[in-house]
């Protein structure tokens, strides 16, 4: 599973364009990796943009699936979302005008 973290970071940083066709011959492993990367990207994007939808989906899962989703999310997705949120906070100009 650690490969997902690398793949998600590559996708989010723009190192991979899903719609770009390369010249290497397609094989089953590459196709499977592409589907896994696409799934990770969709899940991460949904968590960022549509969290209520993900919560509804999650509420309908069985116990085994929730355990797997919890483990995957906390280990690989949450650190990315937290890092992105902290970076967006740091990019905002600091103003002490609202501090009392």
C-alpha cells in the first residue's frame, strides 16, 4: 500500500496526466496500476470536494469494508489532505488585525 502515497502525490503534483498516451506497450500490470491510481485520485478528490457524499457512501459499507477504508484513509489519504490544508493556511497572508 505505500505505493499509493507516492502515486497520489504524483497525481496531485501534476507529474502524471491520465489522458496523455505514452508509446510503451500496454500490459495487464500497467493497466491495473492505472486503474488503482485513478481510483486513488477519485477517492482523494471526492474527500476534498464532496465529503458529505463520501460520508453517505461510507455509512452504507459493511464492517469489513469500513475497516479497510479507515486503514487506507488514515494511512495514505489523510496525511496528504492535512499537508495540503496546512500549505493553504501558510499561503494566506497573516493579519493580526483580527487578534485581540
